[in-house]
């Protein structure tokens, strides 16, 4: 067995009495390990999906800073992050439902990005507009006795 250009190892198999690999033995091994793989892989995929969505939301929030400057509105990064997560939600729902239904479209990821950016722009633009006077609630101060 060659490890690298500089190191080569030799394994002597003369000590092994019997060694047999069969399809049935491999299938039995895969069946036994399947239980443990589910326990290990599910949390791994769940955490990696969560990290992916967090990074995606951070990037969309950074784009939201550009939208905020275009709309001439002052929004903090935390508010833009919340708006980005809300803007991402419809596409995540559509992707989940279409995946469960087995419906796949080519280049759908690009459409998801466009939809998310449109929702994000709509949210930032809505923050830049002042509501009409009749929509502003007048709250009277109450004094406690």
C-alpha cells in the first residue's frame, strides 16, 4: 500500500486464515449501520441547513442596506435582517411544497433569489413611506391612581 512518494507500507496477509466478502455480508453490514447513520446524518443535515439559511439571510440583509440607501430610509442591520428572513419565507415554503410534490423546475433557484429580493425591496420601501394621518393611532395617556 503506497502512502506517498516517500512512504510505502506492506501488509502481510499470510497471517489471515480466512477472509470472505459477499454481497449478503455487505447488505447485512449496510442494514446494521443504517440505524446509526440516520442518528448521525439527520442532525448534521439539519444544522448545515440552518447555517446555510443564516448565511443567506445575512447576505440578503446586506443587500437590504443597498435598498435602504436607494429608498432613503434609515434602517439598522438588525431590522433589515428581520425583513430578509420574512422575505425568504415564501420561497422556502414553495421549495418545500414543490419538493414534497416531486415537481422540479430548471433554474428555479434564480427565480427564488429574484422573488426574495423583490419582497425585501417591497419591505424596505414600505418602511420609507409615512402612513396617512387617518391610519396613525392616537393613544391617550392613562394615569394610574
